[in-house]
C-alpha cells in the first residue's frame, strides 16, 4: 500500500513539473515534508544538495532519494517511475499525434501563465532553502557569490560551481 | 547536458538531424517532467515507435537511479560527519545562488503584460502570505492563463 501511495504521490508531482527541477522544490517540500511528514526538513535539504550535484535530472534524483528513504529500493523505483510516468505518456501522445504545441493558441496561453507561476515557485525555492538551512550570515554571503558567478560567467558548468561552493562551505562554515 | 546530447544523437549516431533535434528540445522544454525523459521518449519514438520510447526512457533512468540508490544506502553513515554537513550546506548555498540567477534570467525573458503582472502578484501572495499548496497555484495559473491570458 505504501508503494502505491508513493507511486501516486510522485505521479501528481510529475504532471505539474514545469520549468525544470528547481521549480518543483516548493511543491515537493509542501507535499513530502509539510503534509505527509515523510522526510524531515534538514534531511530534505541535504537530499537537495545531493540531487543537484549528481548526474540526472534534479526532480528525478529527488524522487529516487525520497522513495528509497521510505521503502528501500522498491520505493526508489516506484517513486522514479511515478515521477516520469505521466510526462512519458504525454510526450508519447505528442509524438504519436504530431501535436503542434508551439502553434496551439490555447497551449501557449496555458504555458505562458504557468511560466509566471514558475517564477514564483523558484523564488519560493530559494526562500525555503535559505530559511530552512542557513543559520548565520556566511551561507548568505556564499549564495550571493554563487549568484554573481552564475550570472557573470555563463559558460561555467553549474555543477562545478556547486562543488566549489561545497568546498568553500567545508572550510569556511 | 544538451550539447552532449546533441553531439551523440545528431553527430555521432545520426538518429536525428539538426532540425529534428531543435524541435524535440523545444517541445521537451514546454511539457511537464524532466527534459531528459521527454527528449528520450521523443527520440526513441522516432527511431522505433513505442518500444523505442519505452526503452530509451528506461535506459536514461538507470544511471541516475543507480547512483542515487547507492548514495541513499550510505547516506546515513556519512551525513553524521561534520565536514559532510558543511559540504552539503555549502552546496545548498550554491543552489540558492543558482536558483536566484535562473529566476533573474527568466524574469528578463518574460514579456510582461497586465495579465501576467496580476498573476505574478496574485500567486506570490498565495504562496508567501496565504501559504496555499503550490499545486493549486500552478492549477490556478494554468486555468486563468487559458481563460484570460494572451499567450506569448
């Protein structure tokens, strides 16, 4: 029963995962940490750090990790499949029916509005991470430095930037 | 990730031509779910229909699934070390910086009209003031966009 619950929960999250892995952070946080109490706040933040620095999509990595925590490898498997299941079906439908989404007026209205909400989701993501994980001023300074580096050096691989931040944290926090 | 994908799918294996790759990339971005899964599904389907899509998704899932599972197994032991905790906190600070950077970039790209400004303020209030479940905010945004939005 737990496996089914995990599967359905991640199906729900997968279907509204617009705008990249970071945007689902507030959604996952609300569902998995606040509502279901599956994962503690601090653990969740550690999982985010790991999911962001390992290969693979962030949302999928987080799903695998949370699923594993709840029910071992079977949990990891159903959470990952759940997260990818509906996007897979939708994409398959689009491929089979050759849906011209970009030219579809209704879809464009839908998408442009959802992307506005994604902006707010991203703000919420940064807020939740800082509020939950930063206990003094030093992480804020590091975050500011990472922000400047990210915006200034467009060619810098984001994962390298995160690893540098991690090393700075190891020695300075 | 995308340049790597392009090199393998277009240049080396020649599964897709340049135009198809761009098309699949742009569709993958505007649908829900991971870009990797979306692109794998579409590419697999082009090559070998349903089973092509299914197997490319399974294949692209296996490496991250394995890596995270291994990390999850040893996680409990390692997270107790203070240095590991500091490493994680440093990474988290980096993530906050990057997410802020991504937000700024998206902000600049958005073509704001009256509807979008109202939606932005409204969903901001729902999220930060009224603590509405973000799932509902996405749904509210989607429905209001279809009914009232102008698209891009």
